[in-house]
C-alpha cells in the first residue's frame, strides 16, 4: 500500500483537506477546504520569482527510487573467498551509473511528441552485507541439491540413460527464493527495492565422487582465485571441475504443456525483491538466426572469467585490485540494467488513462461445432460455458475485481461472450480479410516449398474496429459488448469515466499453425486485444536457449494475451524492451526474460511480479501528472510571445490569488514526487489528479487578466540616436542630393543642346 507522510509544519492543519482516503481521484478542489487563516498565511508567501523561473522549477519534477543492494557471499564466505567492502563497492555505483537515464521514457510516441517525459528520476543506492546465516543457508542448499542431482545423474548414466541435456544441473528456483523472500520480508524497509547479489561457493566434482577433495587451507575444496602453483597443482585442478548449474521453474510456475522452459540465473519476486546468482551458469539465450538482445556467456560477470595465476602469492580472500575493480564494475552495470528493466521501466505508450470504471470483455470466437453463440449475464455467468484458458489466466493474475492492479477508487469488472465463428458473418469477413500466406523454401532431404497461413493483425484490427464503430450493423450487440461506444477511446486523455476493452480470442479447432503476423499469438492495440490459438502441435520459434530451439504451445495463448492486455490498458512495456535516451532508439535485451514475466518466448510464467504491478500504477500517476504540467506550461507561456510575464498583466487582487494557487500547486507537485518515491501510488495519484483544480484556477486568472491586454501597431524609433544612425542618415541624404543634382544637370544639358540646334 505504501507509506504515509505527515504534513510538515503549519501545513499539518490542512491534513483534513488533503485526504486521499475520502477522495482518491482528487475530485474535490482542496483549496476551497483550506482555512482562511492558512490561506492568508503560509499559502500567500511569494518567492519573488517570475513566471519563467516558476515554470522551470515545476519542470524539474523528480522522484527518488531507493534501491538496496545486498551482498550474499562477499565476506570471504562465498565463491573464491572474495571479500568486498560496502563503502568501496558503493563508489562504483556513483561512477558507473553517473550517466544513467534520468528521464522517464516512452517506447511508442505519437508524431510530433518526444520519447522523453518531463518527469525525472534518480536512483539512490545503498550497499549492505546480508547476514552470514543467509549466505551459509544458500551455500548449503545449493551444495546439497547439486550433489544429490549429480549422483542421480551418474546412476542413470550407469544404467545407460543420459538425460544431462546441455550439461547443466537444474536447481528449482524455490531452493534459493524461499530464503531470499524470507530475508526481504524480515528487513526493515519492505517498501524499498532490494537486489540480492549472490556469490555462493562452487561445488566441485570431487565432492560428488566422495573423495573429500577439501585440502588443508582450502575450505569446501575450493582453490583460491589467485594463487601461485606448480604444474602438478594446475593439472590437479583440471581434473577437479566445478559443477555447472542454473535454475528452473517448479510448482505453480512450472512450464505449460508444449512450452519449453529456459534456465535462468536470476529471479524476480512478487514482492519488491530480485536476486542474481553470479556463480550459476553461464547460460546463453536469445535470437537464433538473427536479431538483437542476445544474452551470452559473458553478459553476466563470473569470477571464473577474472582468474589470474602466477602473479604473486595471494590468500583466499585477497585479489589484485585491478581485476576486482573490473569485476565489480560489470556487476554494477548489471544492476543498472536491472533498474531499467524492473524497477523503472519505459512506458509502452503515453498517456495511460486512469479509468474509473474499467470493463474487460472477452469475446471467445470459436469454430467448435458443439458451441453456440451465448452472452453472459451482468455478472459474467454463462450456462454451459466452454473453457478459455487465456481468460482464466487474466482473471487469476489480475485478481478478483482486479484488486492486484487497480488503484484506490477504481473498479474493474469482467464479462464475456461466446461466439460461433460460422454463425457470425462479420467475424468471418474480418477473419477472411486478414488471412495471408507466406511461402518459404526449406531443406528436408531436398528443397521443398511450403506455404504458411497467418493473420495480418493490423487488418484484423481494422476490420473489427470498423464493424464495432458502425452501430447500425449491430456487431457490438451480436458480440455481447454492451459497453462499447464508438470513439469512446481518446489517445490524448489521461482520465476516462468508463472504458470497455474487448479481448478477441480466435479459438480455432484447426490443426494447422496460424499466428498473428507469422510470429505472435496476441497483439496489443489502443482499443482492444486480438489473440489466436489453434490445435496445432508444439512449434519451434526463432529463439534458442543453451543451443536448443525454444518451442511454444499454439493451443494456449494465455501468456501472450495477458501481456497484450497489460500493454493496451496499463501501458506496461515488454520486459526485454527499453528506450535509451543516449542512442535515441529502443534497445532489446532478454536479460530478465527468463524470470517471471508474461513477455517474451523464454519464460513459461504468467505470474505478475512487482515490476509489472508497479509499472501499471506508476504509468497512471505519470499521465495525470504530465497532463497538469503540460496545461500549466501553456498557461504560463501565454504572454511570452508579447514579451510579458504573467505578473506584469495580473491585477493586484488576481496576483495574490495566483500566488496562493501556485503555492498549493507546487505543494501538490512535491507531494506527488515524495509518494512516488515511497511507492505509495494511491496517494501520489490523489495529489497528481488534485493539481488540475489549481491549474484551472490559474488559467482562469490569466484569462481574466487578458481582458485588459490589447495589442497595437506602432512605428519603431530610436529615442537616443547613435553616431552610427546619424552617419546612416547623412549618407542617405547626401546620396539623394547628388542624385537630384545629376538629374537636373542632365535635363539642363539636353535643353541647351536642343536650343542650340534650333538656332542653327
């Protein structure tokens, strides 16, 4: 829910006026509820700055995001006995992240607008050492499971069964996540984002074989990272290798049927914590044939890549400074990417409207001959309803009445209808118009030509939207979408009283693979979501994980539909996309795409982590805040083109009212930033929405002042002539005199010549 702050100083008397609990959307003008004594006192103070300076201050809006970085296994009790001092490590954050993105970014901007928003952000990092008990528990759990897994694997090999796969041992993420979550929940600041950096000890192969390879001075069989030794010692190390492992999903996050799961070395919790195991892996995944965002073996720093032997004699906890410095710098870079991806991601689009009454309506279109068109009642109930996994997933993850993702005072309702495709002529028309085919040549013994059918998502969206907006066709009524209103959605608004978002799921019984735009199961559009699923067998996609092709389940579009809905309604950007202000383009990185996320092809999870929930709520606050800032910016600049400040045109009485309103506006802006920093999005939204009353009052004051401002046309003259202007006038006058003299002289000469001819 976030933290609450008391009002400061004399503003405490206004506590009842600024009350988000009774007015979550800021519908009441709180200025009118202030006591007269307070208005004439603290709210009447003028700082003496002009309108331009006031506006610049408002445009400097920012929030501070507090991030705790907890070190687990960096006190000599982890891999290679590495020791890292908190103060020394903190210096790397100040250096490496000095040029980090400082503005909120938008992936898909409208023509004429910017990817940047006038909403600044700043990360405040704090480096802490985790309790030794946590490090010991992580080490012991990983060690025990790896030894057990390796022994089971060896037993199967002896039986002639080899299921080692790509060579890495699989560790259920819950083995570590249970410990990390418990530590986070017991911490003092549960409203702070916490990144756990894990450095557990390696588990050596000799430990599995029971040789007890631990040598004297080398606890747990680990050799120091920097130690001088002879050839025999190096040869011995080659024989004794560390077990390679990574994490995989289990339980509720287990892979769905037909979906291949990619291993991971990092995980994000439902609460505001995430962890990265820097000993696990390395693991590579990303595009297979072409594309950006590949995560290679060197994308995540490993101490194995920073080993140096034979330089000098070092103990287990001592390392050459230059190599440790390089390692820590890369670790900080990973933390920076994590902040961009999970803690403060880009917006998918802007603005993201706050909807007081949001309605999600599933239109389940199927060609199953046993299904007939049915509409649910007002409560979303249909007798004999066929199952629809994408819809069940959406309701489960968003929660009853959307409680997990809605803001205070906001309502979310679900409704649905089932439509028989063959009985719906408009559905068939839209489907047929969007059908496309793609021809490709493949090598299967010999070269063969294949034809693949797919749906053009843009054409399908265009057809459906056209049918919905033509009320006389009755398409919305036939679909059961009672709340649809033509043109109700406006891409420029930051608030709507009601909005019905249709989710069209084409559930086809065909065994052929049919996707949207050849690659997608669902697509997000401003007014709706369109998805398709068929009874096709598992299909390979152009992505790889540990050199194995990634597969998807064409018969279940749950993840893709949920992801598209998050984009449409809440403006949540895909986990692998981030707009970079430095390169001025969208950057792709699948670093966190193997963790809990409905986006991308690597994770089978549909769970919504803190990153998605916070992004959805933050986007609505940003939209409300930006709307007020943009409006007041236009008002303040209204007289700039005439070379005047607002203070110069306001009457004395209006000026005092302007100052009071401006102080209240500035206070609300400050409070919005404060509560955003505290992750209290409900209170932040209240202050951001409440600002519009003060903006309107300022606008009215400026308009009234404009009644006494008139424009006129005058001649430009210099009251104090300069020497230069005198010389210019003198030169111009002399030129005119000379030209007149020449003209008169030529006329007289002609006249004399004419008279002389007459005399002759």
